[in-house]
């Protein structure tokens, strides 16, 4: 008798700090009205105990660079881009993010990158593993963090990976375009109408949709 192989499962959660911030300069970044943190593409706790992060950001990148540069918690940083780009930072981790990373290291599941920021500064994280690995995981929330389960299901790598390549802003634009009938035949809405709902320009909507379509359809041409 052939034993049934365990299926891959995923759990998407939202983690919201109840005191303090995930990043040592999180308060300054959260309070800057012209900076939007979109996602963390990579993070790693280094051998010397510091935390290295590659983050995706848009808005006033000069202010973002200045906040990182002036913080005593930031050992090294680099920012590339103009209105949107990436920031690398090596920081002294606070107790909260050190605990979260060490907890993830000791678990039997992995974190799918990127980790997204929500509009209120929480982090949306998808973890992948087997049903047994999730059953064995601790259900206690770390001190200082509220954890909300958003979605649980069977993991399909192609589908999940495809849309994880979109930024949170691109997903927002795509979801709004679909909801308003942009991809229906005949088309039910325009770039201008979508832009009005999202409070950005019609030109930006067109650029977002072109980038989304290039990402999605480019996947099928490989």
C-alpha cells in the first residue's frame, strides 16, 4: 500500500505590534506621510546578531534615506530609486523582531517572500508547510504582537508565486480594476474611473496595469 504524501499548506496571517515597531526606526517611517513601505523582499539575522533587510518603498526616498542614515540603530544603509525603489539596511534588531526571527527559525515551516506591509503598518506574512508542521506550531502570539489569521488553504506554488511578484499597490490596482469590470467584454470602466477611486492619476493606472500584465503574462511565455 502506497502511503499518501502530505500536501503543502499555507497560512496567511497579519501581525500587528501592540507596542513598539517591527523595525528599529519604524516609528519615524510610519509617521512620515510621504513614505509608503510596500514589502520586505529579504531579511536575515546575521552571525554578529544584526539584522539585514531589503525593503521595497515608494514616495519620498530622500526622506527615507535620511531617516535610515540618522538613526543610531542603523549600522549601514543604501537606497536606490527615485519615486519607488529599494532600501537595504543593517540594523541592531529590537527584542520583538529578534524573537520573531528566532521563532521562525525553530519552526518547521518557511516564510514566503515578500512580506507585505498593510496600509496601517502591519505585516502580512504567508507561511508554507505541511498540515502536521502547522499543527505542531505554537498557537501563542508573541508578546507585543496581535496575530490575525487571514487565510488557510492548500498551497499551489505557481498561482501563489505569480501574484506574489506584484507589489501591494499593483494588487490593489488589479483588484479594483477587476471589481469595476475593466477586464470584462465589453469593458465596464476606464483608467480615469479607476484612478478616481484610488486617488491617483489615470496615467499611473495605465502604467500599473501595463506592468501587471507584463508580469502576469510574461510568466506564461517562459
